[in-house]
């Protein structure tokens, strides 16, 4: 992970944060982009006040510390995932997906506990093969539902007056 997954965070200028801006100034952004893409002269710095950073080398990207990427308070950053749980939709998604994974792990342990000792004496590979059937069934069901899901949704929407 250390050598093959470098830090890719980039601090962009605030003029490009058009999704979070209260006052959208697209004209200023268009002028700025025009000056960057079509320089007026050959002199460096004469056509634009924007400095495009040089690409970092491999060794620079895997440094353990490369600067500050957020000006937010550290307490706010630590508490943000827990505040997200106040959203009932996020809480439901986290709980259901967590329970699904926990159920899968629990079933794996129970299957290993049942079929490893006598009278079955299954090896680790044989216990693993017990999950092949549900895997293939789930794969086929997913493919089947990929083809049938849209027509069902269209039918239900028509029956519900377009909702």
C-alpha cells in the first residue's frame, strides 16, 4: 500500500468550487480558463496569473507528509462520520450492509464448525466448496434481475400514474 498507492489529493483554487459557491461567477471562470488555454505572448507569466504545479515525482508522491489538504478543524473531521449517522438513510444503509456482511461471516464460521468435525470430516477446501452453490445461484440471480428489473420498474410506474 505504501509504495503502490500514492497520495492523490489536490488542492484546487476556490474559483473552481462552483458546486459549493453561493455566488456563481462563471464569467470570471471562463475568462480565467481562456487565459490559461490560449496564452497571449511567449513570455512566461505574461498571459496568466495562474501557476500550474509541476507533476510530482514517484518519490514525492509516497512521502508520508506532503502538506495540509484541509483547513477544517481536526475535531470536525473526526466527528463528521458520526454526525453522518444522524441521517436516517445513511444509518439504514450502514446497518443493513453491516448486518449482511456479519451474517455472511457468521454463516461461514457455522458451516466450518458443523462440517469440519466428525461425522463429516470435511477439509478446508471441501468446506469452501459448500459456498459454491449459493455463489453461483446469486450470480445467476443478479444477471437475471439485471435484465428483468427495468421492465418491472416501467410497468409499476405506469400502474402508479408515472410515479
